[in-house]
């Protein structure tokens, strides 16, 4: 699928954010820890969410959706994840810890997702080994067997997925566990809060060091998925790139701190309890040097948005990608087709901002695709952005949402 985008329209208006897919996927995975009803509100109807629910259903979990509320109940009838579904999304890895904790075994094909570079599972697997679980990594399949036992484990990197898997493995482990260098992203904190409401014993919620006392059983819960901070950032970036004025509602501004700080260098940004408003003054004179790092520093998932904003500024920006090695190069080359001046060396892009023109470009990953859509909105003329199937993995009708703000985007199959 392609987007045909007529650039040059300044976006304006108000738009609401929906539930974070990265939060929903982790909570879905944690539902394996109980047969009771896990009722989750604010679940967006996007491709990754649908595929994760199909995966859980294929393994025996009962799933019911009513609007944006998803109810999961019952136990698994199989601990072998079907390859056809598991390889559709990276989030399939999030069934690992909970399945081992509850059923003491799993066979999981290596998950799929975006081609943004190496995202090794070693942090997850070493963690399970530290808990006494036997792990066999056979190429494209991981098999785990054994009862998790409390242990000390320091993550070599503050990985979101590994933190979530280790939490789910530890909450029903035999004994006490200490997890060090944990990720503190809002999605991780939401998982910790839900697990506590299910009866888990976790000390240090929201911090990088967690103490977990294993329990024999967890119960059901009713919980609300947090707003998607990356979607909120996308709407703000679209307003900024088109020199518009947009208010983003139903979000949590405190989750957007690093991105808002960058935007504030060139735009008027006002944060309230559940809204962020951005309005334009002049075209920014670049954004300085920005490096991606784990939360609460600048997120890698917003790097593609920043690269686009830098490309259509009027000054110099240096963007350093410290997490995923392939995340800079593809979008830099596509933006250069639109007249951008971006030079990539190793993991750093030097961007000299200038006026963009229309072109035909293609997305190779979810967040990069959103960045290219925004570039086309800011460019002169009519652009074609291909690979929109990647974008659909993380956004609910991005074209329709932006069109409500004054964009001119049509879909072409």
C-alpha cells in the first residue's frame, strides 16, 4: 500500500491519542500468568495488537473484544507458539517469561518486526538461565524448560522487552529475585502496576532496581492501557514540520519530556494535565546534537521523527542512534531523495536543514515510515510513500487522523 501525499498544508486542530500498542502487548503477555479474566481498556485496533491476540488464541487463551476493551481468560492449551503468527511481530517475545513462569516450558520461534537492526534475545535468555531455566537456542527457535527460582540478575542493557519478560518470570518464581539495570519506560511501569494489582509482590516499581518475591498464584485484573507516547509525538512532529498549530489530547505529557524539550527549541509547546499544544513561530535553526538513549532520555522510537524535523529545518542537527544500527541509514537515504542534506557516518547523521521537495520513497520500518509521511507533508508537491504496511503495525488510520488536521493523504493499493 502507498500513501499519495500533497505537501504544503499547515496542520491545525485537536486530535486524541489512543492506547499504546507497546503497553498492550506486554499486558497481553502477562495475562498468561492467570486463568482469571484480565480486562484491558484502551486497546487500539492495530495490526500488532490483532496479531498478538491471534497468537494467544492459537495457544488456547480465550479472547473477547468489545470496542477498545479486550478480555483475556482461561489457560494455554499449548506452549508451542505457531511460527506463522510469532514471526509477524517482535512483541511475540513477550509471552516468554510468563509462559515459563506458569507452565515451565515454551517453544518460541524467533520473533519478527521491523528491520531496524540487531535486537538480540540474549538478555532475555541469560536472565531465564539465571533463574535456573534450561534454554536451548536452535537457530530460529528458542526452547525453555524448568521452574524459575529466585536469583540476582543484572541486565547488560536496560532492555524494555527483557525487563518485562524477567518481571513476568520472577513474579511466580520460587523465592526472591533482584533485577538490576531494569528499563523504566512508562510501558514497563504500567506492567509492574498491573502485576501488583494481580497479586504480585514487587518492590521498587518505577525504578531501575526491582525486588520480586515469587507467589504461587495471581488473580484477574481490570486495567487501562496507557496512552501511546509515540503516537502523540508523531502528531506533534507533523504539526511542527508543517509549521502548524495542533493540540494533542488524551496523552501524558510527562511521558514526552525529552521530545518536548527538543521541540521547545523551535516551537511554542504548552503542556497541561492530559494535553500538549504546539504552535509555530518560525522555521527552527536546527536542533543541536541529540543522542538516543533509554527512557527518560531521547527515545529511539522518536529518532525518525526528529530526523525529518531536522531535514526541514534551516540549520544543522546531529542525530546519534545508539540503540539500533540500521535505524538511521534507510530514512536518511529516503529523505535525501526529497532534497534533504543528510550525511551518515557510523551511527551519526549530520543534517543540514533545507526545503524538501516531492519524491517517491518507501518505508522499511514502522517509525521510519511515520517519519517519511511527515516529510511528505512538509515537502513541496505530491509525494508517494510506499511500504505503508509497516506504518499500519503501529498506528490507527494515520492518514485519516492527519487528514482531520488538514493533511491531504490518499491511499493507493
